[in-house]
C-alpha cells in the first residue's frame, strides 16, 4: 500500500516537473533565449534546460511546485544542487567540445491547483 502511494506521488511529481520545464522553456524563448537541449543527462545527473542568451550558454535548473505547502520552489535549490548543475555544465561543454562563457540560472514556478501559473521567477547567474 505504501509503495503504491509513493509510486503515485513520484509519478505526479514527474508530471509537475515536466509541465514546469515546458513552461520555463516557453518563458525563456519569449525572452529571446534559444533552447539548445532539454534534459541533458549523464550518469551523474541532469540539466533541465540548456539554452543561449546571446553569446552566453545558460544551464537552467527548473523547480516547480503546486501551491505553497512545504515551502517555495527556490528553497529546493541548495548549494549542493547548484554545484551538481555546474559540474553537469562542465560535462556538457566537454561533451560538445565547447569553450564559451556560461552561467547557471534557476526558474522557480508555483502552479495553482488548476495547473495555471501562479508565479514564475527567473533568477539569472546564481552560480
């Protein structure tokens, strides 16, 4: 019973996360960013969105929550997570043979219970 509940919660979290990543990509594109890749993965982790802001390559961590229970999405991004995104960014650069200016951004999204955007914040250059 508990395992089934955990599977359901994990499944719902994945759906919410995917929705947030799509909303973040659309938001960034409207701001003029060019999306290069979504969900770049290695065995060490994942980068939600890789995009360019002019000549700068941007690695974007997206955090999405429904409502305000249990804190805000920004609170879920700690130093350890940012260090992981930076390491993944270095791996991305190496994998693609790139040597360009880059930064890490965070997009925090709060969805209302009807899955509409209640709040979207874009934090540039957090790492």
